[in-house]
């Protein structure tokens, strides 16, 4: 991983970060079923997988902005 971190110029790359990013993107942007993401992650409990779909500040801001559009 260190080699690819240096080659990419992106700091903080690790297997954990790649796994977390992949699962988060699947769960949030691709709108995959949480059970599918849990199976891919090897989680036995959906509550563990739910961590990947917690709203971030951008999500909260977008929700408030959407209220202004109506």
C-alpha cells in the first residue's frame, strides 16, 4: 500500500480507508440495498453496515436546501 500511496500522491491510503470508501459509495450513491452492502462487507448485523450511510454535513445541507426549492 505504501508504494501506491506514494505513486498516487494521496496521503492516508490504507486497506481500511479503501474498504470504508467503497462501502460508503455503494451504500450512499449507488443506492444499493443495505443487506447487499452488509453481505459484501461480511457484516452479520445491519447496524454495523448502517454506519456507512449516516448523513454527513453535505447531506444535511442538501436536505435544508431542498426545502428552499419548494
